[in-house]
């Protein structure tokens, strides 16, 4: 068989193998889910875990004669999950009956006494945080005293003291079990464990282990194996600190249960510390730490004679630990701060909150989109011709009612000569509507035809004026609808973008963060952490903590240049923020520098040399890596025109900064000004908007003069046909798009510039020649020069407000050269 045939058959078999692998993985995942669901049903829902805990706590004993675990356990189960109280009581009875008879009598007396006291106290509403522990204290002390009196016939002072000690221990254990037992008797827990809850849970587990005292397997004590298994489990999930803490607590409880276990505290603590320190080696590392710790302490305490038994117990615990499934350790890690599982659980919670928030924002965006569509449909669906015809018929009906209703020629006009009368009144209304009066020919004709001709013309003029007023109101209503629709559409667009921003999460860039961190550390910089949020070409965002002494200078002069070399992208400092709790470091954010920068200059002179110009101009970075330059010329001159033009620019800046596109912004301004202006106060708008990353520019000219782009010794004219803002209710915008280049200069001007040069016939050619002749890269110099030339051409006669703006497009040159770092982190390339 040839090699090609083998390759062909392998390619045919490969999809089948992949499908089989996917199917096996699906079956495995389904089996795991069913297994987990079955275990949860058995141990949590049916209470098997409560029963087992009850059995062991029923056997637990302290100082050989105190049994302080049974009543607190039953009390907490009874208070939290009363439906599982019978399961807990059954487990206690199984454990109790395997011990001394006196202990069984005490438990049988204490549990009913507790139920009676607790129900009696809570029935009167005395249910506080101390109710349950105090009831357990009273039930334990009372039951122990009664049992001793019944067994011995009297109560000695020693019995009273021991009853008090036992009751006090029961009181404290009740408080501890209230913090830890809900983990066993509730189905799910959403919140992470607090530190005191972790300690309480460890005490609970150590208490449960004391129930295994007396169980011996091939000479090995069961409580020792369980304690070491518990220590390894927590050392593996929580590290050295948690492992040592669990060792101390487990050893303390075991030593209280039996004086022979006193040395277990130091053994378990030391073994937990070693196991936690070696947790990077996984389960094998923790197991080695346990074996080393127990061997060293055993040699120190018992010599060679006790090492074999201690190592055998540790080996048995290690065997159980190695067989423990990952699901158990992952479950514990989810509730211990600082572990990877805990971090993932927190990220899941944060992601869920983020997704819910984004969903709500998207719902609002959809709502605004629906409302916008509704308003647009309401404004556009009216059939104008049909409406106009209906309005004309209604108007003629009202005129007829006021003039023809009581005329003796009514039957002749509207029955025998209906069409002639209707056509005549239609012609009469058309002449009045178009010319404001009736022509002599039509007047003579109507005088011969109608008996009340003058009355008819007067009434028709009044009705036409009323109809015109109604049409104006209807147009304003339609414009209001369009304005609301445009605004809602813009808000919907902004909210939709906001929802997308919310859903953007910090991507995992662990390797890149490590590269940057190591490079900065090798340079001798004190860096606390490095977080990369974006690594896209032209859109980098890196956050790090920098030590405070000269932190700002280091960030600008050293760290940013090093990042520029590492990322092969011009990086600058965006902002510095102090930490609330950390005083030695400050949080610094680095971003991609803008590829281009815009330098602007403006020259302004008011009409006849006045102080206030009716022109307004602005140049601003609107915060979305876009630069805006605008001139607004209010109708007329003086303060009133200045207010109108300034109002247009302020609205433009606010709307563009909110994230709306420039078309929606200009239309909104146009609609607002047209609706609010009762006088003929219109404004022109000359708008230049450029993307600082791509140098893509858009020109919108609303009633303004042409603009010019100077590129070398050539000048290009930019113009568009749009009426001034506020002149028409719904403006259709003509947008001109240009690709700018480094060294280009944009020139814009108000209409007073051309008005001043009255003796020049072709003003556009004249202006292009002036711009081409001026050799300068300074936009302010260009603006001053053009205004000076215009004033000279007008012989100093300033007939109108004049404004000239110039903008120079330059590539952004880094202030500080890149510092070689010896490392490289690739960026994500932009999609074509």
C-alpha cells in the first residue's frame, strides 16, 4: 500500500476518531454530573452527612468523662434544619450507644430537656443570637446534674464543677457549630468563607475525628490517620499557613480527648507547615512534607522505636489523600481566599453580575430602539396627499356651512351645479393660498356666480389662515417626533456600545504580564503587579503598581519607554491614582499613544471692531481618540448671535462626548434650535472630526463656507450643500470623508471672510491662492495671515464677524526614546 493511500485513509479515519473522542468525553461528563448529583442527593438532601457526623460526635469524648459535642450538634441541626433533626438524632444515638451507659443516659436526658426549654423560650418571642447557646448550656448542666444525682444519690462539688465545665464547652461548641454546620446541612453556599468560619469548620472536623478514638486498624489509630489526612487536605488547598493552623487545631482537640495524643499538636502543625510549603509539587509534594514532618517529630519524641508506627499511620493517610478526587479539593478551594479555585469562583460571580448588568443595558437599548422606530413610523406613515385632500374638503365644508347654509340659491349651487360650484371654490382657495388674494378675473367670475361672493372670500381667507396654523403645528409635531426618534436612536446606540464594553473582561495575559514584570524587575524597578487589559495594536492598556518615590517620573521617563520597546508600540502614561490602603505604591495606567496629533490656531475679529463676535469656535479632544474642530456663525452679530453660535457648539461637544455619531449630533442640534427659536435666529456650523489613530476625517458643513486642505503646494477645496442649522426642521446632511496625511493643514472660516472681500470676483480661487502662497507649518501663523489678508482686501472695513481656524496634522513623536528591555511581547494585529 502506497504512502498516499495510507495518508488518505488516515484522513478518512481522523474525523471518526475525533467524533468518537467527543462522544466519550460527553458520556464521561454526563456520568460525572450524574455521580455528583447522586452524591449531593445522598449526603446533603437525604442527610447522610448529618447522620455520619452525628455518629462520630456521639462517640466523641474529652478528658475521658466529658461529652460536650452531642447536645450542641443536635441543637444546631434542630434550629437550622428541623426536618433533618431526626436524622441527626438517629446518628447521635448510634454513636452514643457504642459508648458508656452513663453517657447514653446523659444524652437521652439532655436532648428532650433542650427541646422543651428551646420551644418554651422561643414561644414567648425571646429568640436572639444567645438563645440557642444559653439553652444548650442550661440543658447540658441540668441533664448532667440529674444523671449524676440519679446514679450516685447525691451531687458532689466535683460533679458540679465538671457539669459547669461541660456546659461551658457545650456553650462554646454551639457558637462554633452555628458557623460551621450550615456547610454540611445546606445544599449550596454562594459566599466565600470568612476566616473565623474556616477556623470553626476545622474545629468541627477535628471534633468529628475524636469520635474515631478507640478504632484501631492493624495497630494504627484511626484518629491519627484522619487528622493527618485532614492536615494534608488543607495544606494542599490553602498552603502552609492553613496547613499549620489545621495541624494546631486538630492536635489540640485530639490532646484534649486523650492525654496520650499531646505530642500530636506539634507533629501535625510541623507536618502541615512542610506540606504547605511543598504544595507547588502537587499531592506528591504535600505527601513528602507530611512524611518528613512526622518522621522528624517521631524521632525526636519516641526515638527509633516509635517511628515505624507513626510512618505507617502517615503512609495510610497519604494513600487516602492520593486517592482523593479533584472535585473534593476544588470544592474546598472555592471557599478559601487566595486559592486559584477561589479566584475562579470570584471571577464567575463577577462575570455573572457583569452579564446581568449588560443584559439590562441591552434591554434598555432595545427599548429605546423600539421607541425610536415607533416615533419614526408615526412621523413617516401619514400619506401627505391624502391628508392634504382631506383637509381641503374639511375646509370647504366649514366655509359652505358659514356662507351657503342659509342662501336661497343653495339648491342650485350644490344640487344642480355641484361640480361647477366645487371647482370654483377649489380655484378660489388655491389663489388665496398661493397669492394671498383673488385675481380680478376670478373675482368677477365669482361675483356673477355667487350671491355672497365677498362674504365667501372673507370666510375662506380666515379658514385658510387657520389651516396654515394647523399645518405649522403639524410640521413642528412631526419634527418633534423626528427629534425624539433621533435622540432615542442615539441613546440606544450609546447604551448598546456600553453593554459591549461591560461584557469585555480582562483577558488572560499571564505570560505577557510575567515577561513585562521580569523585564522591569531586571532593570531594578520596584513593581508591585502588572495587569494587561488589552494588547490590541493601537489599543494597549496596561496597569501596574509603581513605588511612590519619584513614581510619576519613573513611569513617564523609564517604564513607558521600556514598554514601548517591549510592545513595539508608542506607550504613554494615561493616569496615576493612589491606593486607598497601600501607601508605598501608586497605580499607573499605560495606554497606546495617539498616532497623530492636531495643533490648532484661530484668528477672530468682531464686526466693526466690537468686543463681542457672533462667531464661536472650538477645538477639542472628545475622549474617544477623535479630535473635533468647529466654527459656528450665529445669524447677525453681537451678543445674541454669539449666544446662538455658542449654544450650538456646547450642545455639539456634549453630544459627541456621550458617544453619539456626528450625524445624530448635528441633527439633534438642528432640531432643538429650530424648535426653540421663535425668531429667525439661525446658525451655520463647520465641523471637522478626525480619528487620531487612522487620520480618517469627516467634514460636515451646515450653511458654511468651503473648507480647504493644504497638502504641500496643493490646496483642495471641501464643500457640501447643507442649509444653516435651525432653518429647516429636518436636515439631511451631506458628509465629506477624507484621508488625512502627516503635514496636512485644514483651514475653515466663517462667512464674514468672503463677505469682506467685495471687490474680489472669484473668492474661492483667491483664497486657495493665498493658502498656497503661505509657506508655514504653524496653524496660528496661517490663521493670522489669512485674516490679515482679508482685512487688507476690504481696506479695513469689517462688515461682519470673521473667524479663521487652522489645524496642522502631525505624527505623534515620542517625548522619550524607547529604552531597550531585551524582551518582546507581540500585539494582536488589527483585522483588515
